[in-house]
C-alpha cells in the first residue's frame, strides 16, 4: 500500500494538479488519506481523478494466459544462432539506453522488402526512471509498431536484450511499475482478438553481440535518451505515452536519494574487504559461516584474505608506529 501511495503521490506533485496516474487495485480510503496529506487535494477529487483516468487499470487475474509465447535461450550462443534462423516476414527489436544520465527506449520493425519503421521515447533522467522500466516501455513500442502495420502476416517475433523484462509479464506481484508489462499484454490481447492467425513470440537476444536488429534498436534508444526532441510523433506513440510523462519510478527515486547521503563507514569497510577478496561478502560465504563461533570465523577470514591483525598487536605493545597494515588498500 505504501508503494502504491508513493506512486500516486509522485505523479500528483505538480502545482497544476494534473490527472493522477495510479496503477494497481482501486485505491482504498487509507491510501487516499495518505495522498491527501502529501498533496492537499481533497479525497473526493483524488478518487474522481483516479477512477476516471484511463491509466488506472487493475493487474491481470491469475487465470489470465498470455496470448504470446516467451522464449529465452539457454546460452548467448544459442540465442544468436536462433536469431539467424528466424524466417518470420516481420521481426521487431526493442532496446533501452541509459546515456549521460538520461533514459530512452526504442523499437525497430523490419519487414522483408520494406524500409524499417522506428518508434523512440524519452522517459526522463536516471533520477526519475530506470533502464529496466525503459525495456518494458520498449515492448509496448514494439506492440504499437505491429498494430500500426498494414497486412500483418504471422508468425512474427519480438526480440529484446533483457530477460527480466520478458519474465516480468508472467508475474502477479504488485511491485513498482507493473502497469508496463500489463500494457504490453493488453495490446497483444487486442491484436490476438483482431487476428485469428495471431502467432507472436517474444525472444531474448543478447545485447552488443553484433546482431543487426539489436544494434539498430540500441542506436535508436541512445538517440531517444538525448531528450524529448527525438521522440517519435505523439500520434504514433501508444496512447499512454501521449501524456506529459510517466509516473516516476520508486526504485529510481530511492537510488537518487541514497546517492545524496554521506558514505557509511561500514560500506567503506566492505569495499576494502572486497578489494582483498571479492568472495568474502558473498551470500554463500555468509551462509557457510552463519553457525561458526566468532573465533573460527575470524580465523577463516584471515586465511581467505591472507591478512592478520598483527600490526594492531605490535602497535599496542609499542613495537609498531601504526596499527594499520601497510599492504591494505
């Protein structure tokens, strides 16, 4: 509930009070009161804006089946080989880019005997949005390109270089930003309803491996990340991208806030330890030593790092000028 309220709030902080965009279940009275405390808007006004806004849509039911297939190859080599063997008449590649602190997304449609079609969209700065969010926007751009194409032929494929973006469409959780894969799913459902021979596969393709379609999509995404001036015409974009901006990403806001905080001395110690032995702080090591007594864990740390606190002892008995190890970073 807290995350849902935060997402409602970050889209309602404009002095002009634009339509509030909420994504998830219908807001409860408690959520409306929380947003009211942040924004000063009356709860009745908030409720009206939330329910009348076309972006306010619920998550899918657990019984919902995706109309498209998802395919993630076991290795990068297999994925590249499979891409070379695709004979679909229409192939779409989408990508995202974080460039100079800005986030952009793009999709490129290739059709045999026709020039490629491209859609680009600038999300905002990395303090407001994430590259993962842009990957999911790229899928909706790919769907829009397909919907806008005349004389569609199936099967066709959509390739993206982010496995998590493909897998996100299978979840039912209420994590921040679930409306993006839901948007893509609904666009595919409408396409499947309009075309009885619908046959679409969303594939993973490794990035930066020289795959032509992926390279072109990456170029377009980098261009989109420069700024709004490189957005595709508004009338060509999906309906939800024609609004002023997307809801801010909670993950990006948290990261931007953490970057403003002073460095925790404990974090600095961890960084130094990792420079000596990168595997020391791994979860497997912590799990392995969870039941060890402190003395045994200390001994294991000394063996793994090849360092012992000898200088501290020598300094305590007056045999060394400094307690610090001269070889430690």
